[in-house]
């Protein structure tokens, strides 16, 4: 009797933990998509900056004006 009860408890615990593991991964899909979109935006910005630097478009001098530089 005790062996069957222990087996049932262990099987129930296994099912409960595996269900939580498989279901919880779906909760992060929106977060992952949002991070991927931000990463793509950063990569695009860096590529644009690298192109401008390669074309020689960078600050060569600074002149002070009345309202800033």
C-alpha cells in the first residue's frame, strides 16, 4: 500500500513540475520579441554610425556660439 501511494505521489509531483515547465516558456515570447526588436534597432543605428564614420562624417572641430556649441 505504501509503495503504491509513494509512486502515485511521485508521479503526481513529476506531472505538476513538467506541466509548469512546458507552459511557463510561452509567457516570455512577447518579452523575447520586444528584446529582439530593440536589438535590431541598435544594430541598425550602429551600422548607420559606422557608415557615416567611414564616409568621413564626424566632428572635426567645435566652435562656441551664444546658445551653445
